[in-house]
C-alpha cells in the first residue's frame, strides 16, 4: 500500500488567491477531488459584499455577513487555507511569493477581487472610503454616526446643514442601496434619538456620471 502522504504530495497543486466569491467557488468545486488546493487570503473570513452597505449604515453587525473561510471549507480534506498576502506571482518558476515564504503551484487561480476607483484622484480616498471590506463599512458607519452627533451639538445652522449632507458617488447597486439606507436611518431609525436636530432633514446626494442609475439592470427597475 502506498503511503497516503506520498500519494497526496504527488497530486497536482492548485493555488487559489482570494477567498471571495470566485476563490471560494473554485475551492469548493475542487473539494475532495484528486488535487491539492491551497487557498490564500489576506483575511480569515469571507465577506458577503452585497450586504456591506447594511453594516455601513448600522443595520447589520459585521458578524452577520462574515463567515470563517476555514469553517466554510471544513469538509474539504484536500483544501489548505493560508492567511497571508501574495506580493508577487512568478509565472516562470510557477511560484507565488508571500511576505515570508514562497509556494509552488501547478495551476494558479487568481481571484483577488477588485477595489474601488477614484478615477485618477487617489487623494480622495482619505475623505471618501470605498465599500469593499468590513473595515471600509465600519469606517463609513463611524463617519455617518459622528456626523449626526456633531450636528446635534452644532449651533450654526449652516454647519448643521453641512454635517447632515451626505454624498454618495456611483449609481450602481451599492451606491443606490447605500443612499437608500442612509435615507431610511435618517427618517426612521434615528428620528427620535436627538433633541436639537431633526434627522429627517438630512440630505442625501447620489451622483452618477451616466444618464441613469443602475445602468446594468433592465430599465424598468
């Protein structure tokens, strides 16, 4: 009988970069197949990104939309999960470089996801965080709630109006959902929480470069 460790070591090695929807789908599709799979991600949890806007507007907690990657893949005996950052891909030698090690592969799946774009104005990021991670959502939540609290203490009407004005750039699904959720918390969730301001007076501005919001969806939506 062949040693199981030697047999496993001889199997093709598939490295998957990213534990988002694409990376998890690939790892689950290869679960318990005759290959070795190594999934590498910066974080140890998978985030259901479509609901990040609800974390950003305090409707959900981070735990409601995040699941440990190891738990998701617990039944996949041939999948190994590594918490780490891939710094480069060496296609010639079939290796990926992490900060502290190099991992060889036979097949490579890159599913690292995407990041928000500032259209050449990276300086905007300091004041306008994107919405791709739990950290992004919590920072947006903090800024929203702090704005209402600052408006409560502001004596100058113009300053109060400024603090209660929110701008969302991008009329895709995330932007539209975030703008709607902002309106909801202003008109309902926070309506009775303040003494000096009427949260329902908050203004939400949604900016989109194209003629319509939700351009990728059917027009009737």
